[in-house]
């Protein structure tokens, strides 16, 4: 026998955020995106360098 599961429609959650909070979150997002790009380029540079038998220290 199988169990019947009742499904509910998805609920929408509404939140209120102040403009200064939104600006701060956008700034943090931009900083994190820049950090990700920097780390990706650093990793790509390490991967394209010929290996000389030593581990890179970050």
C-alpha cells in the first residue's frame, strides 16, 4: 500500500527591507563577487603555471 501525501500550494513570504539595508546588501554582494573573481583568476594562474614540484602557499 502506498501513502497518500497531501500537498499544499507554495506560500509567498513578504519581507520589508529599508533602503540602507538593501544598499548594504548590494555592496556586500559586489565585494563578494569581486573576491570570487580574484580567487578564480588566482586559481587559474596556478593551474596554468608549469609545476615545479612545490606546492603553492597562499
